[in-house]
C-alpha cells in the first residue's frame, strides 16, 4: 500500500525470537479482548468492568483461584498430551477418549483393591495414589497405542483412529458407571462410586498436588525435545519421516512411542479431574463435559507452537478465562455460552496473529512518487 | 493499489493480445532493462539487461543461486521487480500475476512440475484455458493438441493419467499446456535436469523444431554447458545476480563459458587417482528387490567393491539402480540375495546398524531424504551423529559438539550459509549437497554409496564433489557411485557397470571402458566383446 512517497510493506521474517513471539501473543490477547468487548457493550455492560471481574475472580478470588488452578492443570496435561505426538507431526485428537480410559484405569485400581466398598474405607494413600496414577497412565497409553501402532505399521491416519476411539471410550465409561456397570454408584444416579476419603489427592493450599505433575511433565518434555536423542528422533520424524528413516530412525517405533507417551499424559488428566479436583472425586454423570474441554488442549498446543513451556501461560490464561467467564455470565445475567464465546474469540485472534510470526509490517520511504495503475504505463 | 482487482477493461485486453501478433523472425519480443530484485540479505538480480528475439534459443547460464530463476520469475510475472522494466513487443508492461504474462503469450515450464496427477494429460492441458469453455470439447481440443504434438515431435498419450508419466513426459505436458495457451515465448527452467539422456535428446529436437517455427521463441536455462553449446543461438551468463557475459553461442567455448560462470578456470577432467586397493569391503550376491510399485526392479545383481576403489554404476534412471542403493543402505527390503559389509552379512540389518558399521549413504533426493528443511544446519548435521558415542552420551545429544563440527564443515567445504542456525531449506542445491556430502564423509565411512551425487549441480560444485570422492578413495574408502552422467562414471571409476532393467550388462575395468560401448550397454545391448568366456557366469564379473 502506497501513501505519497511512503509505503507500508509486508516483509518476511527470517527469524523469530521467543520475546518477539511473546509480544505478538500479548498483542493478540489485547486485540481479542478489545474485539470481544463489543459483546459486553451490546449487552449494556462496561467491558472494562466485565474484564476486571473476570480476571479478579479467576486469579485473585479465594473461591475462583482454586477452580482456575484445577482447570489449568487439566488443560496443561491435555496440551502436553497433544504436543508430544504433534512434535512428531502426528495429530492426537483423542485426548478425550484417553482421559476417559485413564479415569477408568485409576478407578479400576481402586475397585480391585476394595475402594468401592465404602467412602470411609481405610486405604493407604501412599501406595494407592501412585498405583492409581500408574493405572490412569496405562489406561490412556493403552488406548492411544492402538492409534500409534496402526500409524507405524500400516500408515493408517491417526486423526481418524484417535477420533473414533473417543466414541468407543465414551460408551465404555457409560457401560462401566451406569446402572448395572461394575463401577456403578451404589445409589445409582448414573455416576461412578465415590473415592474413599483416605485416597483423595492431597491438596496444597487448596490446589491438587497434580499441579506438580503437570508442570513437571511440561519441563521434562521441554528438556526431552531440546536435548535428548529420543527428542531429536521425534522431531526429525515430525519434519520428514523419509529423512528420519534415512537417518536410521524407526518409522514404526516413533509413532507408537509418541502416542503411548501422549496417551499416558492424557490418562493423568483423567485422574486429575475425577480423582483429584475437590468436589468431584468420582466419574461424574456429565463426564462428557470434561471430554469436550480436552479439545482445548489442541488449540493451546497450536498457540504454543508445540513448545511445552510456552503451553504453561497459555493453559493458565484459558483456564482462568473459562472460570472467570462463566462467573461473570452468571453475575451479570448475560446469555448462556459467554465463556465459550470469549475463549473462541481469543483463540481465533491468537491463531490469526501467528501471521506476524512469519511477516512483519514495515513503513518505508520509496523515494519515488508513483501510483500503480493499470497493467502498463 | 488503486486499480480494480477484477480485471482489465475490454480495451486493455485487446491491446495486450495484439502485442506479440505479427512479430517477425529476429525482432525483439521480450526485453528486460535494469531489472533489480532484492530479497532479505541478497540482491538476486542486480541491474540485469536482457532481450529475447523471435525464433531464437537463448540460453541463460549460471551457477545455482546466480539469479536465473528469479529473473525468469520476474519475466513471467511471479515476482515484481524492485527496479527496472519489462518490455513486451516494444511496450512497457507491468505484470500483476502470471495470468497477465500468459495473456501476453509468455509461457513458463517450471523445474518443479505443476500438474494435477490424478487427471489425464488432456485435462491438465485445458485446465484454466479460457477457450475450454464450460463443457469440454475433448475431441476438438484433442485434435488441436495432437497437431501441436506432430509439429514439434512430441509423443504422448492424451488420455494417460499424469501420475503414470515419466518426468520427461510430464515436461512435455507442461510445454504443450503453455503452447496450447498460445505461448510465443517459452521459458524453460532447467528443462533437462530430471531427464534421462534419451529423453533429453528428444526434448532438444523438439526445442529446435519450435525455434524454427516463427512463433516459438525459447529461452533456455541450464548449467549444463554441452547442452547450451549444442542448441542455443545466444547465451547470457549470470554470476551473483549480474550479467557477466552476453554472446553469440558460436563465439564461445565450454571453457570460456565455465570461466564466466564460476569466475575462475575449471578443470573438467579428473585424473583417476591410483590407489592400492585393499580387501573387499562390500560383496553383493544375487541381490534382487521390488520397486515402489511392486514389480521386480532389481534382478539378481552380484558384484564386489574393494577398499580404495570406485565402482561406478551407469544407467538411465529407473533401471533398478535406485532400488539397489536403497537396499544397500537398509531403506528397502531385499527380495533375495545377500549383502556382506566387511565380511559381515548385513542383509537383514537395520539402517542404523549399517551406519554404525561404517556405511555412508548420499541419497539422490537431497531435499526429501538427505536433509530436513526446517532443521538448522546443526540439526541436519546431527542426522548422522545423534547416535554417535562421540556426540551423544546416555541419551543426551551434545549439540555443542555437533555445532563445532558444523562450523568446521561449513568453513572447510565452503558452504554458503549465514550461520549454523540457518535452516537447511534456505540453502541452494549445491550448498545443500556439500553439506550432506560433508556430513557423510565426516563419519569416515568404509563404504560410501553416492547416488547421483552431482545431479543438478553447477560446474563448480560438481568439480568439488568429484574431488571429495577422490579424496575419500585415497583414504581407502570403497565407493559405489551411481550416476546417469556417463562421462562422470567413466572419468572417475575403477570399474564401470552399466545397468539395464535391473541387471548389469557387464562389469568393465575403468581404463577399458569406452563411451560408445558403455552407452550401448546402458541401453541394454551386450556387445560380444564383453560376453564372458564359455562357461563363465553372467556378465564380466571381476573376482
């Protein structure tokens, strides 16, 4: 675009530092919030007030903050579960199913060791909680391994497989917890039996200990991709399976491995939501809601560009906004779905602003005063 | 931009269409004046002046990265020049997109084919043609296209699907597409780089036929000097974005062109180094393998390579040599037979095990297999070192050490790259090949398999690669060289094995191999001279 002797031009970026990416993301968030204020204005609400309410409830309120943190842990685990196969160029659309089977795995441990008998059963948390974590990880990994195996051995599209496994897992949970199912709540109600008090996950200042798990996994993954042989092999396969094969990397083992790892992390997300979040402690009737929420892991992973550390602030932001948005919707008597709409708008602006990861706008003096008109002069 | 995006006025269209009508032989049709194009960090074209006349074949010559393709993309409207003018039929034009150029009668055949592979030849040709209308009149169109084919000597089945075609045939489709759109200027970007020798010959004949026709005007971009000399009328040489020579082809020699192109004298003939050969490093017994499409591409090949010798396989691509290279590298399963490396049977070893045992493989697909475009140079070098105990301990890759190695390679091999963190996709073809070669040679392989190591490289880079192969030979590596370039095989190999339809048609000592006889054997003939004595095995296998 030319204006007088000056020109606005798009230039390709050759490099992008972490700081530039962070600044672009922050600008995107500001832009997205500004855009969404139209919704508040249309409803006669001062957007500044609304945002203040959202953020203060999500991040500074004694009731809101623990909710935000639980949501954040869940999102971060789902994001990590997406990122691991993503770095291998594969799409895990099945965190939903993997977390269901992970939850079933955790509850199966309890079931086998007598946890169903009574809420006050006296079980040893030092043994049972680790076992439940392992059960959850194995469950998620087992389901995802199917997709990894089919991809590695027969090159069957992993998106389709993980997606369809979600449905199988959904109905499997239903079979297990509804009337007649082995994990059925003694009182019926279409939910699972409750966790005995003795094995509920310990809380640290009201936040489940799984936060260390989630942050630890993000750190380990960052190290894995940046420094290790395995990480190198995964990334090489992700950019070019043919080149990876040439470099001696097994094109069977890598898809299998990343799906096992991703599935295990998604399984832990299942443990977290159904066995560690205060006030839940069972596979709830509306368990489908958490499955849907798992899809935000995909978007968080894409916004973080597959970087496990960048995923931390992204998951925290979206965890907070989903809690704060829901709160403000109720408090200000606004329409249903405000929180989802807010998340959606922000995600779209964040993804759209990634354009500036590749291009920058520069303002240059052309020196020559001319206009582009017609095909030739 | 203030003009309408939707299109030109009726009047404008008329003027444009007419620009190249009625042009006579020898008149200037397309001219570039002072074309300058800058990309971040480089000036790809620096005030280039250049013109093409009707009925001439004008070669544009230059090393990789000299700016040939950029210039042609500007003439075709893919890029807008930063400075300078493009003049068609005496009028200055400003292309907004290739559509404008096509409307004016400029056609371009890209190095990378741009065809719909699931469609037939005729569908690809009419795709986007304004006259094709809404309902395809395939009968009439087919007739017109067949006429074009006859006139210029193309042979092609119009109803074949594009995926079934060879590279040469795909190129013919691209040329037909441009001609059918009414191209009067045809820009061919490195048209022979993917072609086998017989296909090249056919193409050159067609190009000459087009040039004798009043309307066909054919600039020609290549770095293959013999082709330039054989076919072009005039030649323009580019070096680092500038025109360094402009001449009638009759007034230049291969040597003088190479000098202008590279900027220094180039040695064409390599002295075959005399190295005392050691024990056999590779023994192949009766090896066979399937192609990607599932038929037997390699049928029972036997040979051996000793330390310090170059075993050259000459053949037109698609005769099983690619499958052979992949089986040896562990990237393709052997259907039968044995591969023995340094006395050990590796027929069923994995690719990684072979690397660790001292096999080095330079693949012909540099971009798709030999490197990872989105990886930095350091990470690309790591492809052959991430598993090496000197560069990785207890599962942790020592990127610091690999970076040092990368810096050494970049300076020793003169890889033109701003830093070790540059992404490999930003390297030119020649530099990428240097990087791959250096990476593999840094492992000091006992057996080196080089599949088309100089294909598509310019004169300077080719010389460099061949010298490096010679150095490796002097260091007692056994080398298996696969090449389509007969001169290359003949000039460096200690043994020459022409391959045809999955079998060697002979194995000849390098000094005795003659161009004519080996050429004939590449095409399948087995002259009596090379038949084994009565009672011998297949081919003239050395023992």
